[in-house]
C-alpha cells in the first residue's frame, strides 16, 4: 500500500504556498491563478474562469511531482515504457487529479469558503474525445496504473482538434455534431514548441553504395509536415510519480507563403497550413473513400514517426546509442494502428543511424511488443499496396524485405507448405494486394498478447494461429483491467465511503482487498446502507436522463443497462427483441408478477455504419411505442441515452442494478464495462 498522500518531505525544493496541499494553500493558489492566470477577480469570473483557475491550481501541483519524477528517472536510468495508441479516453482530468493528489476534500473546503461548489466546477470540464471506446479507455487506465505503480512511462498519441463526434438524436436517428473539446482551451496541457519533428510523405527513394561498400538509401519526400508536442501530466494514485501523455499536433513546416500573399493569392498563402493541419483534425476519418484511407494512414504514420524520433532524442540525451535503444525503451503497440512503427523504427536505424540490417532488426524486435484487441477480420488493418507505397515508399521497401526474410524462415520450418506461406505473408495477394499490419506487428513483436484469457486462446487458434505455431513463446495473455479510482471513488462516493469505513481505503490501490467485504454480506446495517447508496445514485441518474431525453424514469424500478459502442456483434438489437418480448407478455397478462424495469441503452454508431444507426433508430422507435402505451409504461420503460462517454459513465455505472453483457460469443476481445458495473455492485 502506498502512502496516504504524496510526501512533501521527498520534494524539499518544491515546498510553499504555490504547491501546498492544505486548505489555505489551495485557496490562495486558486485566487492567484484566477487573477494572474485568467486576469479575473471573483466578482466577474465566469464558471469556466473558475474551473480553469482550479485546474491550473491542481496542475501546479502535478508539475511539482513531474519534475521530481524526471529527476528520479534520470538518476535511475531506468527502462521506459512508450505506449503508442491512436486513442486515449482519459475522461475529465480535474476530479481524478484531485483524488490522486489526496486533496479533493481540501479543495471542496477551499472553494466553499469562497462561496463556490466543487461539483459545479467538475461538471464544467469538457471531456477530451480522443478515442472511440474500449481501446482508448484502456490506454488511459494503463497510463494511470503505470504512474501509480511508479513505472517510468510515456503515452504517445494524436492531439485531435476535434475528437469523437457529439451524438444527438433527431426523429430517432443518430446525428453527429463536431466535438469541439478545445473550444475553451485545455488547461491541463502544455505546448512544447521546441519539441517538434519533421515527418515525410510520398516521393521516392534513392539507393547507392557508400565509400565503405555499404548499401544506403535516401528517402526524397514530396511533402513534409511538422509534429509539435503537447504534454499532459499523468499523476499516480497518492504517489510522487507523474508520468506524461505526449500528443502530437500536425503543422506546416512553413505555415504562410508570403510571396503568394503579396501576389494576391491569399488561398495559396495558407494552403500548406490547411493541408498539414488536416492530419490531426478529426479522430478516425471515414475510410469508405480512398481519401479517407490515405488520411488514416497519414495519421498513423505521423504520430508513430514523431514518437520514435522523440524516443531517439531522449535516448541520445541520456548517452544511449542506436544499437542499445531496446535496452532503455519498451515500445508497446496498442492494436494495429501504430504497427507501422515496425517499418519506421527499421528506417530510422538503417537510414538515419546507419546500422546494418541484422543489428537493426535485433533492436526492433527486442524493443517492440504488440497488443491485439480484436478477433474480427475486418478490424485487422490492411492497407492497399498502392496507398501504402504512394505515401511511404521507403517503408514499403522495408516491409518487402522483412517479408522476404520472414517467409524464408517459415519455408525452412514448414517446407512445401505454400498455403501456409500465403496465409502468413505480410502481403495479402488473394486479390488486390494489401499490407497486413497485424502480421507485421506479430512478426516484429517479441511479445504478442491478447486482453483476456479466452481472447488470447482464440487468437492463437484463429487469426494468428500460424504465428503461434511458429513462435509459441511469443504469445501471452494480459487481461484488461479498469481504474477503480475513476469508476468507483469518483463516480460513486457514497459507496466508496461505505466500503472504506469497513475495510479501509487500500482497495483503491489493490482491488484484492475487496475480499475483506465478504463477512459484511450478511450484515443488515451494511445491506441497508448499500441499498441507500444505490437508490441515491439512481435518483441522480434519473435526473440526468430526464434532462437529456425528457423522459421521466422511476428510480425505484430495476435499472437494466447496456452501454457499449453500437455494433451488430454487440447485439443491442437482441436486447430490443428481449424488451419487446417482455412487453408482449405484459400485454397478454397484465396481472403478471413482474418487477417494474427501466432499460437504458447508450453508445455511439460509427458515422458510416448504417446498420448500427438503424439499430439506434429501432431502439428509439420501441422506446416511443412503449412510452405511448399507458397500460405498460409504468412497469416497462426503454430509454436511449445519447452522448455516452467517460463523464456520463461515472453516473451510469453506480446506478445500474443489472448490466447487460450479451456480445456475440468469441467476438468481444475482453470488455471492461462488465468490470465497471461489477465494481459498483451491479449483477
């Protein structure tokens, strides 16, 4: 168990009111940030001004631990985890950082003395929509866990200007609105204009032999963009360790063509800026069109290239050499989106640092590990050869060479098995030719893990079976988990208080401590307070439902909830059929002994996924149908809850009596929603 709160005596150079942790220090720091940071005084400050001042107050304290962490890691020269992910869904920062600092109640008191309510300011924060679902949420949980375990780590991703879309319902259909999560700025991030890297696209390669007889390659690109770093501190739970989330924003190398402007061509003067910045505009552009495919690949390579160049910069600054890069850096690929890192790391080692192929491959394979998140064939990314080669000509050459050497190895172990060679090749040649990114990651990664035991077993038996047969020692399982601080302590404070009164608060760091609750399962007082906590949470969620949908629900009914990304394999349509079955039973037998139920469905459909959108329309149609039947609506109710995200999840999980986990068997890699529901006491 870690200390109850960060120990200031470990940080002698950072003491003082500016970063103190008591009520008076926080109050004065808040007023200072409001005045000096926002140029406001309390009498004219808006709620967003107040939120930002509090965020800056907390951020000051995160910097205190961040500096300490950097100094500690420098002294230890420890190997660092680089977690590469196209998605991060951290959720609102303020509440979690207050909790991790151990100062939530101090902040509440400080604000109360000034006439403000902490809960109002917590609700003010816009959630960074930098992910689409479980992949991004897992990435955020990992960063929090790594910091809490005091493991040196950095998360790398993309600073999308517009995140996952805002969802609204119009005539029962999903409509998408731009997610302007940066409209008020982001007080948690710090731009690092001095940390930037150039990223190349297109062009051609030039081959020659140097004066030592070594084969060399130079990439002559058609286009170059700049990636600029934006840093967000990630504090561990009640430890003095603050790691980093570094996101990259695309910019033009030359953002303004002054000559074109002087000639009156005002569009061309800013054309390079618009084209470059488009790379990091939106999370997951629609890839139904070829332009969308090109943009997605640009996004993936952009953040991978920036991240690897950044790792080499830090590695060199610490006295490292290219040939021992893997000894100080563990590069974890979160699904196949960053899998192009294999080819980019090889390019940097071969072309920029002039290592020979065998040494470069050894470094690459010992640095990279790959997490697979899906068994769905359509989700295992493949890039058309013409798109890949047009954008990344040097990387296609490297992929071809990796494939040539890899297939020679397969051929030696399985002679004469041409079908196996075709299945395992990095290039899919069964029709139009594609680069198989999951195969590339599996070949290069020294570890390949699934995210649940069943998923890992199926991975070895299905989509990557041939690779598991070739390298059984590579494959392992790392079961996904969730952050109990966010999804219980923050979202369900009444239950948290009840549990901690009985067994202490060690369970927030070590979940196995919850076993100490078992003797209280038959304690009438504990049972009563548990039910009271549940009812309080249901009442709050009922108010949120009414505010968002104008549908009144009875918190005394059973809350039966299914919240997931809308997809056919997640089977929301099956849930609707079940609800219709109950409706028909009630119509047939109005006197049936049936506990009143409120069904809630939430989740977003991908903008280009028509069937998922049709499922949302079905849910809303059935909801209206039941609501308009006075004979049934008090005993059965269906609500589609729009805008499901991490922030709203903190209201939903504590209110659930039943959680629905009905995805098609074998298709859900892990699923962590079940854990969040279970931790809050849902069945």
